[in-house]
């Protein structure tokens, strides 16, 4: 699974475990491209390998637009959070992060 969140948000382990019934784990550098199809810095919620489920954290909803990567470290696209949800084929909005609330 891929969880997309705001750049100032961090995974909150208790929230994550409550949502997904497992512990969060970051991919190692060696696993990133193999598992996502994108290199580090370019991991994005688009065109991921079959079976990768994408979830969007509510930390993104406070912005008018967001700039997710598009497959490489030097590419991004400007989208509204609703467009990101649509084009990423996200499963659902989740609340699994901390550190971004005022």
C-alpha cells in the first residue's frame, strides 16, 4: 500500500495500526523502485504496479492544490486534493498522520 500525506506530516503509529491493523513500515532504498516502479524522490500515486493500493491522508485536504511527484525526482504536477484522489485511484481518505495540525 502507498499512503500519500503532506510533506510536514508524519505517520502516527497508533492511528496507522487502528486504520490498517498492522504496523507501518517504510521501504528500504532497495525496495522502493522494485515495489513502486518509481525511484526515490519520484514515488508517486500514479501508474503504480498492479495491486498497490493508494490511500490519501487528510493532511492534504487543507491545501487548495498539492504537488505530488510524477515518477522522477524532478517532476511534479499541480492538482487539487479531489483531483489527486480521482487520478490516483485512491481507495479512501484516511487519518493516519500527526505533526501537521496547528
